[in-house]
C-alpha cells in the first residue's frame, strides 16, 4: 500500500472517530437542549453543528484544486 493510500485511510478513520464522538455527544441532549442558547448573543448546539458542517463541506469540496474559501 502506498503512503498516500495509508494517509487517506488514517484520515478517514480519524473523521469517523470524531463523527462518532459528536454523534454520541448530541445523542445525550434532548431536543430542547440542542436548540437552547445562553442568550441572544450565543449559538445553540444546532447552530454550531450547522455552521461546522457547512465549513467542512466548503473546505473539503475540490480541496485539491482550490484554497477552500468558497461562497
């Protein structure tokens, strides 16, 4: 197996591990807790997850050919 495929395998395993941790964390929250925010200046868990998800899609889409900063 080449170094590139070994690296890709390690990265994919790490992503799956982090996703699993996130899923387990969110599964401990009620629907109300997921949407709760401390005040009007704070974000809820739902908003944070949506934001991070959007950033990940943007950063990893066509990452070999662009800088990751997409609209």
